[in-house]
C-alpha cells in the first residue's frame, strides 16, 4: 500500500500541471473571443479531417461489396438491354400480319412442321436440309414456307429428312405477281445478297412504285396464291428493254430461320395430273 502511495506522490506534480494547463486553456478560450474563434476553427478542421480519414477507410472496407453490387447491377442492365434490343428488332420486322395472312392462305392444307438442320446462303446454288421426310408425309415438289414467306421447294426425300432447293438457288423460279394486279413474272435469285431477288418480264405499261408488295401468283401447284414474297426495292429495265426487271427485297431472311412448314396439298396431284394431259 505504501508503494502505491509513493507512486502517486511521485507523479502528482505532473497531474497537477496537466490540470492547470487544461484549466488555463479553458479560461483563455472561454473569455477571449479571438483565441476562442481560432480554437473553434482549428478544432472543426481537425474533426473534419478525422471524419474524412474515417470515410476513406470505411469506403476501402466496403469496396468489395460495392463492386460486387455494381457487377450484379451491370449484368441486370445488360440483360434488360438485350431484351429491349430483341423486342426492337421484332418491332422493326413485324411479321404478325404476314404470319396471320399466311395461316389464312394455307387454311385447309396440311402443314408438316420441320426444323432446318443444314443451310447455306452464300453459294451460287443454296440448299437446305430439314428433319422431316417421307415418314412424315414429305414428298418432292412440295413447297416449304415459314412465318414470313417462302423458303424453297423439296428436291429429294429420305425416310426422315428432305433436301430443299432454297429460293437462293440459280434454278429457283417462283411464279409471282404484283399484289392487287394481274401483272406477273418469275422471282429469281442472281447470287450475292441473300435478301435480294429479281422479278422479270413485268410489262412496261404496269404502274409500279417502290414499296409495292410482291406475292405468289398461284399459277403453280406448289404454292397457293397470295403468299407474301417481298417488296419492290428498285425498278430497272430488262436486258432487251422491252419490260421491267424489279429488284425485290425478300421478306424471308434465310440466313436467320430455323422452323419451317412443308405444304402437303392433296389437290396438287390432281392438278399435276390435269396439267400432264
């Protein structure tokens, strides 16, 4: 106990000194306006600096969690952007009316659904392979369509597959007409752009303008009349100058299709038999 008292008495003068210093400082800043304002300003500056250091330290501690939250937010925004881009693309290429019109035109015919398992659009003679064949009712010379228009004509079949001559083929020739008129010709592809084909033998007295719709004429047993093919993009003279050759912007993007239907029209055999006579 005596040692404890001796320790206290040994340092009591320092405690008294610090107490007097604190008291003098209090009296100085309390009863002197200038010194008080200086102290207040410096104290606030020091406190603000301490708070700044604290905020920086806390931000570093919270940074991993904030970064993770930002990454999640960016992913969510990217997904929303992808959805909006997809919806915008669908809005720009509104095929709903074409799809409904096509369903109406093919009413009463048997449609055999299939998927494209092989396709090309850059060759001179492009062909497709679909996963439906004779076992599903597919036969040569049947037309193939999708929701936006014509895809091609069946060329050969096996039990479970079929080879289709694409409309992007040098020998493809689809009987067509200008919608709302009886001016007809043949839709052919000359190579190059997969969305461009040509309609030939259009009379020069026909009243044509860009944007006019082109559809199947119904002058063959493969496709019924009225299936939308595309729109007139350019009006040119034929090579002999006696008719028009129309450049057609095709409605079907064969580079971006997957699902198709094969038209199984029971009346085709009857019509073929009549034409053969």
